[in-house]
C-alpha cells in the first residue's frame, strides 16, 4: 500500500479543521491551547499583530478560520527553509 502524500495529509487536516468543534471566535486560552504556548505568548503575538486578531475593547478574539490559515502558512514557511 502506498504512503499518503503530503497533499493527502494536508487535505485530511483541512477537512478535519472545517468540522472543528471550536467556535468562530477563539479566546486567548483557546489559542494558547491550540498553539501549545502560554497565554502571555498569545498576548505578545496579538499585540504585535503577528497572528490574526480582533480587538474587542481591552480584550482579544481570534477568528478561527484565519488563525488556522495562519498556522498553515507558518508551517509551509518553516518547511521551505
């Protein structure tokens, strides 16, 4: 049996993400868990506009779809070198 290609794996991940139980707007805690970083790191990334962010008053929310696209872009950039 053939090994799955990178395209096959990517398609599976995309399909899984679209069926995500995550809400459309994520909290700092949810993003921290998704990225496996601390809350302070999420605040730093948001403050410097390194991740897709919506500012609501003094708080932040993160559009799930945009954040997942950003993760894909980051993974692609690191894979290319």
